[in-house]
């Protein structure tokens, strides 16, 4: 067996959809800053405060997505010690009686669409009440 055991995976379609949603809001903000706002700055017919309004309107979707959605968990892996990798029986024995210092690797998606890997011990995790 490998060093990591996959416990949870969200799926390719769901991960791709959420990553593109988050990344699209970044592109909308960049477009409003680099294409829309300069047109208002250099236009003699429009007031200069319109550039600030264009940047603000471009930032709203990105701010809403980043604040309303938490980190999306893409996958969770359990790190296996060497003795648990030797056979199926050893793996089943280890998984059925996990020690408190068992290490999990949690892969989440950032706002940019890229993945971030975090490590946590099993005893540091706790369940939260439903929202």
C-alpha cells in the first residue's frame, strides 16, 4: 500500500465546477480593474468616480464568493505508518483502531482555484453543529 489512504474525494465534476466558479469571480474583478475602470479614468465625458464604482462592482462577486463559501474540501487522506502498509489485515487492524496521533491530509480549494494541502492530527479535529 502507499503512504496515504484516500478517505474522501469530492469528485471531478463537483471540484471542477466549484473551482471555475471561484476563478470566474477573480476574472470578473481583474476585467473590471484592467479594462472597465481605465475607460472611465481616461474618458473626458465620464466622471472619475465611475472608475472606483466599476472596481467596486467588480469586487462584489469575488468578496461574496470568498466570504459566503468556506474552504471546499476536495479530498482527505490518512497517512499510514509502515506497519499498516504491509498487508490488508494490518491495514484493517490499524484503521479499525486509529490512534489519536493519526495524521490526516486535507486538500481544499482556494479562491484562485488552486489546491492547498493541510495536515492535522486526528485528536485536533472535532465536529461542529449543523448550520
